[in-house]
């Protein structure tokens, strides 16, 4: 798909070969962060979960223009998928 087509979609998997590329490299865990919790983070998280990826959604590296939606999504909707802070991710990576 063209780059313009990819940008028109809310999630990273819709209309792309991302799943194929990640699987070809043996990647099973995704670290997500971004500026639209109610858009790209939400849609990518749902799709990735359906595709059996493990997720780490970096809460202090996400934002949304709607503060209430951002809070509810991180605290209630996305929390079961795997939310962490940047410090927690760095600690996990350095621990090996």
C-alpha cells in the first residue's frame, strides 16, 4: 500500500504488511507510544492483541487531546493489554 493509504488508517496494522514483517523477524512483543491514545494506540493495541502479540504500552509516553479519554483508556481499557512507564521498560531491558 502507498504511504498515504497507511496514514489514513488509525492503527498500524490496517492495510500494511506490518504483521508479516514482524513475524518474519521473530518479533512477538510490541512497545507502543504516541500522541493519540484514542486513535493509533487504541486501534493498534486491539489489532495486535488479536494477532497474539505481547504489548507494552508506555503510559508516560502517550497523550491525547481529550485528557479524560486518555485517562480512561490507559487506566481501564488498555491496562489489561500491558501498560508500563518508561522507567519500568528501561529497568526490564537492563535486567535482561
